[in-house]
C-alpha cells in the first residue's frame, strides 16, 4: 500500500450497553487509510462484517478502488465479537448480547475522541457493516452526510433470523457448549457443519447451477476441484479459524439488528426511517438470500433521500464483497464513487 495507514486500539472503559449490562474494559480495534483533511470533512467509516476483521475487507481500498484512499480518510472499525475488538474470546464476562447499536455508539466515541471527527462524509458497510451504516443514519441523523448500505437492511428480516438461529442451534448443540454461547473447547464438528450450512445461503442457486464454485465452471469462479473440496476449503476452513464463542456472539448481534429497537424510536421502524437525513444508497444483491431487494424496496418510501440500485449478479450475498469477481467489483466502484461525488 503506497498511502498512509495507521492502526490502533481504543479503550472505552466499562461500556454500558442498551441491555443494561456492561462490557468490562471495552476495546475497539481500528485501522485508517489515507490522510485526514485539515477540515476533518473527508472521513468514511467502514465497519466490518460478520466474522471479518479489518484485513479481510481492505481489498476495496486504494486510489483505484471502490473507496479512494487518495481522496478519503477511511476508518475501519472492527465489530465487537470479531476477535480483535472486545469479544468472548478475549474478554471475561462478555455480555450475552452486544447489539449493533452498542457498536455504533462505541464507534461514535472512537471518531470523536481519537480523530476529533463529529461529521462523517459517509458510512459504507457490507452485510453486518450495512446494518451498522443504517444504524448510524438513524441514531445520529445530523452526523452522517451519506450512507452506503451494501447488502443490508434496517431490520433483520424473519427469514434471515431463521437462518441465523439455525446456526446458533448448531453451535449450541455441540457437546462442548457449556451455555450462554461459551464452550469448554472448540466444537470442531459443529463448526464444520456450520460452514456447510453457510455455504447454501451465501451464494445463489443460480451460482451453483452454473458451477461457479468449481475451477471448471465459468470464470470468475471460486476454484474448487469438486463440491467436497469447495465445502472444505471455502467454508469449513473459514469458520474453523474463528472461535465459536465469537461466531455465536455476532450471530446474536445480527439477529437482534433493528434501527428502531432503542429509546429513540421504541420499535417504530417507519419513524426511524423517516428520521434519516443522510443520502442513502441501497445496494442489495439481486440474488441475495439474506437481505432481499424486497426488504430495501419496503424501506424506500420512508427515506427522504435514497436510491435503490440492485447489484445484477448471481453471486448472492457475496456480490456485495466481490473479492474475486471483477465484474461486480467494477459495478460497486462505479456506483459508490458516483454517490460519494454527488
């Protein structure tokens, strides 16, 4: 990388949560790309997604990337539960639920206390990062100029929750589970099953029909020699590398995500959407099985300044994080850069 970067850990102290519980000795990991402008008006917050850490998401940053590091000061904030920020794997007495709202409030402190930033040019997020972007716009309507919700929604849909709760059930059924999302040892067999369930949801039926999971399939593809190898290397290995307690904690956060589930809006989703003043770019994947185009279509009438632009891709949820798919990456770059320039 030939642009300035910096990483750090922000100590929040004992953090009071929406639930009334406390996250003891809370810490928020972060990394920046680019240079903060003298007016502190070029900041893009880029929250991480499920199971991801900031190195996993840096691929789209650069002078020629989706997020231009020569123009913007990009702050990647690691979500609680991802193993870098406070997580069950590194924090004794980690609470049973740390919400997306709790993450956003901690990020607000990070930006103000570390960087002296009160107004964000944009919050850009994919998947759980998109949930955080939406929460930023609703919780701090005067602090965000734009948001890009890439494969995300204002509230986790019931069908999405069923998927999440199936994964929670797999982890909790493991003999190593001792209750409350904690484990006596890593549940290897359960995490292998976890990865296989995930594989059926993250990519579309059309993706598999075309054989894009195989090296012999049309390019771009994910390069598996055969289905079993693909499931082992692209899915089992991915989740075997993460502590089960962290996976469980972030599933709980995702399941509970709702921009109106707070004292400001008291469950009134329409009111929360109407309160958003930021310009909102909704980028659902056309074949995403988690965050449907229909979810964003239902939100659109209540947003003051918003544009819906589905990603025309068979890559399902991963259309929004197209590390190996140059066509989808170019689509994101075109639309996100235009949104940021407007």
